[in-house]
């Protein structure tokens, strides 16, 4: 592998940025990596675990002479960060963001990009329920998708280099239009997270079933929801606030469908339920075939030979 | 380990029964195990993979001289099976079911139990998204819970022996009252499954986002739903039809809560969202502490050292 960007600056040192760091080191993708986080505690942790070649206390320092600047803060903070760094960017540099929402980010960040600097919005679709500088690992992006969402008139070379960059980090890339991106993500990510948060909240709020029971017996299905309902609250608050339209549209579809199934239960329409449940199995099969999950029983709990 | 039941008969050879078989063999819990399945194809598969010491083509044969009879069919079929085997049970034998719903099963099966035979409803809370005789494995119940739901007036020795039996299969046991059982399971299992089925159905039904996109980008959250939405359609149809009241009550709570979050998104109430998402994290922590899930990033995908 060879260096794609000589100097990379990471702004925000959470799960995604720290994983990018380790993946860049693994692939020899960057000459050097600098890092910045708003909280001094995060910066200290980063220094302690060797995250980034240098961790700086100011935005001005971290972007100095950088060829690639990565906005890896919650999406709600990206506009403010961009405002602060705009005057300090090197001509020819590329700014990317790694946010989960694209229309709002483009609307906020794009106007602040100085002439001669490229902006390529990216969305690496990978994550775990963990957050913070210690959560990252080099293989996070392996075989996952990174959606690249260039605004109209983007520099073709800057975009092509981003494709090359994410592929060097282990990901597959796809170019997508911003509005479509936000709708796709509402379906495959934002609504599932909101539903999981809701289900966990409901379970906790019940008077008739204790928290202890919910926790003890969680392996029966509930557990799968709690994993994504443990994701970073600030990130997800910003996602829902900035992808409001697609989220609310999809929620409408979801509740409509849920009410139809509820009605089938109430009226005892077993045929409808059976047909519905049979159909959803096929989608799972597609995901396994696409290599986006493992087929191991119970997510890799140790299986003893018969 | 020592033999707890000399002769065990398994009726229905799906994921649960086949896992019970391998777990009994692992622990030396049964003298011998006979099996029956309604479909000749299932019986053939069972014979081919060595599931059960003998597989029989009739219910009369499989229960002959059995000390423990396990009803492991979908819950909707248990009454009919019980009707057929009642006259062929040995005095002193114990019948258990392993269904996910208890009030309905007790109402249907209990009146058919002959004098001198014990009935101990059980619910091993373990499973994977796979079904059929080849899906079972010996460790399925390890560290999972088996809820034991004896009707009033149950024989104390028969119940105690069932506790001992499930513990020998690797599970922890808890005695629970039937109505409470059905409510707990609606929360931790039935509603999560219904929601997962719904979410997968919605994603599939959209015209604006292709199935291929849903499948490709599923790692972003959606994937966790598809696993449980791939569970056995017949089993789950019966669960919802037989646990109708608790399911509909819990669905009401869920949609109420979902609408509250939807309203927070629409009105831009970031504080409410953040507080809600922060709270749900704590429940996840409880599940990890209770040993009901692993904390590995992304369910045990290989993590390369930094």
C-alpha cells in the first residue's frame, strides 16, 4: 500500500476517527496523522493510547498543512468547526465529514469551504455500540460500505481519491446523491435505532415487569435491540434532528405496517401473519449472501461439537 | 452427571428439541431419547444425523414407556398432540411443553392430562434464527434461563425434577406464574420480534429504496433486526395468536412511546432525545453484567490487534 494523503487531520476522536487512525496505520495510507478533540480528557486518553502521531489542543494547530481534514464530530457541531478552521486550510486540501446525515451537513459546511479547498461528504456505514477514543479498531471498515456523497460540481479528482482512500481503509465505496442517501439511511439505520431506543425505554418503564427480569431474560430477542440502543446519545440526537423529514416519513410507514400486523393479531388472522413472517426471512438470507453478517448461531457464542 | 429420566420422548424435532437432545447426550441426562416429527422429511433428516436413539413414525410409538414427554411443536399444535398421546402415557410420567406462551398452552393441554401423569409447562428462553432438526446444538441452553410455570396443584417432586433437568442441560431455572410469564415474554421477546418483522417488511416494501440497498447497507443497524425477523414463521404466528392480550397491551405502550419520540424529533427537542438515549444505555450495561450477551465489538467479528 502507498500513502494517499501525506498529512491527515482528525477532528473529533471517537469510534469512527480512532478506527480510521488504526486503519490508516494498518494500510500505510497516511504519512502522518494529527488529532484534535474538544474535551481535554479525550485528548489525554488519545495521547495515552498512542492515537495519532500528534494530538493538538487547538483546531488551528491540528489542520495546519493538512492534506485531508476529517470532520468526525457529531453532525450538529460540524458547521461550527468548519467556521473555525476555514481560514487555516491549505489550498488544494480536501475536507471530508463522516456524518450519518448528508443534506444538512452539506447545507451547513459547503458554504464555508474556501476557494481551492475540496469538500467530499462521506458516510462510512460501520460502527459498534461503543464510543470514544478507545473504541476504535483497525478492521471496523473491512467489507463495510462507505457512501460518498459529492455535491454538484465537486472536483472529480478529489472524489476519486476519496474512493481510493476508503478502499485502502478496507471499505467498499458507492457514490450516492444526498437526498437518496438520507432516505436510505433512515431505513437501514436511523429508524432501526429509534425503534430500538423506544423498545428499551418501554421495557424499562413498565411497572409490571421488573428491570431485573428484562435484563435476565433478554436473550429471547430484546438483547438484539439493546446493543444498538446503547449507541452514542449525542450522535443520535443530532442524526434525528438533522434527518427529520426522512425519519418522520419512514416512521409513518413503520407505524402503518405495525398497526396492520396488530390488527391481524387482534382478529386472529394467522395466514396473514405467517405470510408476512415467511417473506421477511428472504431478506435475512440476502444479507448473509451479501456478506454483511455471519450466520453463526447466536452471534458467535462458542458452539461445542456434537 | 447422572440420568434424570430413563426414557425421554421428543415430539417435534426443531431447534429446541434437537438442542435438548444434544444437551441431554452431553450431560448424560437421559437413558435413551426417542423422537417423532409430523413430517417424514424431518424424521428422515433426524435419522440421517443421528438425532435421537430411535425416531418413530407415530405418536403412540414415541411415547411408549416414556418417563418424560416433551411437547416441542408450535404451541398451536400442542392440544391436538396431547389428545392423541393421552391414552398412551405411562402412570407417573411427566409431560412438559417448551412453548413461548403459557396461559393458552395450560388451558389447552392441562385438561387432557390423564390422572397419575404430571404436567410441568416450561419455557427455555434460548434460540437462534435457525429452525429444523439440523439447527440444534448442545450449548444452546448454557447460561440461559428456563422459566418453569407449574399450574396450581402441580406435583412438587415433578417440578423439582424439571428444575434439576434443565440445570443439567445448562440452563438456570426460575419458577413463574403463567400470567406474569406471558407479560414478561411479550416485553422481552414477542414485541421485539414483531417490531423486527415489521421493520424488515417496511424496508422491503419501499419503492424509493431498493432491496439491494437495504441488504448492502444493513450493517448500519438494520441487520440486528433481520436476525430475529428470520425466526420460524409458524412458531411466531402461534405465539402472537396465543399471547394476544399481552402483545396488544405492550404494542399500545410501544406506539405511545414511539409517538412521543417522534414528536420530540418533529419539534426539535434535542434535550428530550438525548436524555432518553442516555437512559437506555444503562439497560444495555445491565445485560452485559448479567452475562446475557458479549461485549465484543460487532458480535465477535475478528478484532485485529493494534
